[in-house]
């Protein structure tokens, strides 16, 4: 499975205490004396799609806040990455959705969760 390399918004939802991080396309530059160490990419074992309406109110509010601060360019990049990943598009099609409805993703413990916003 392809790993998402574009700028993506990751909503890390763990143990009911939401922690949100907006990933930027560029990683911080290592200092000159430190050798560059390749970062390992997360391994995706399964994919799930969650409607934003199904999130707990406090989690949904945080996701909405971050989505409001996310540029259209970042969302387009995220959706392009989803469209380039057959497993992700299949999971969306199974729910009757497409990448244009995805507003955030979460990758935790090998599970890619795509958060959709439907009408």
C-alpha cells in the first residue's frame, strides 16, 4: 500500500483524549552535526471510514477547528493521495463516498481512519 507523502492533516484520536497535529510537507532540517536519519513510514494494516457526525462532540469540535485552519491546497493534496491509493478509494466506495468528502485522516496502530464530512 502506498504511504501518504503529501501534506496531510492527522487527527490522532487516542484513548478518548484527542491530540491533533497538522503535518506540514517539509520535515525540520537536521542540524549540521547530526546525520540525517530516515524516518520510518507507518504501516497501514486496515482502513476505516468514519463520518464526522459519529465523533464525540469534543473530538468533532477539535476536528472542525483544525479543518477550518487547513488550506484548500492541503486538502487537495490529501485527496489526491487518497485517490492514488487503491485500498483507500475502495474503502470509500464501499461506504458510498469519495475523496472529496474526506476532511482529515488519522493513522494510529496500523489503522488508517479517514474522517468524512457528508451533507
